[in-house]
C-alpha cells in the first residue's frame, strides 16, 4: 500500500489527523499543536512513549499543559506516565487524564496512533 493511500485511509476511513512527525518531539518534553482549531499538548516521554491531552489546565483553563512537567508515578506496582500542571502542580495520568494529586477535574486526553514516523490523533467530531 502506498504512503498516500495509507494516509488517505487514516484520514478518511479512520478519522485521524496527522499532528507532527515523532522526531519533531524532544524526549521528556511537550509541545502545543493545533488539532482542527483546538490546542492540544503532545508529549514524548524519556521512554519514547507518545501522548496527547488538552493544552488547557483543567483547573484554570490556561493554555499551559504543553509546558507541564513530565514524570511518572508507581500505581499498583506499574509505572504510569504523568504530567504536572506548571501553574498548580496537580499531577495527571497521561493515559487516562485522572488527577492523582487532588480533587481537580480530569485532564482530557486524546488517543494517539503512530504510523510511519507520524503522530496521528482523532479528528474532532
């Protein structure tokens, strides 16, 4: 299958949007990106895992989550990647968005798909 056909299939059949190349993301950091007019934060962990979440802080609505502090926590004996809000230091799971450090609302997360060196996210419905 050609790259063009594969990309067309990802976009039209599976409803995915290419956000960036995986190589554009530095390990251990996040970046803000546009997803059809909405700001998202995309992350690459030190272990080369990729995640995406809302760029808006769940507590204040400030657009800061791409500049959060990446880390991890041990939960039930498993390592779980996390992001801490740079404003309030609430810690969120990157896989579920659940707040681990208080009663803050969950951080909306987006499923990520990697394909041929590109990071793809679901298109807005």
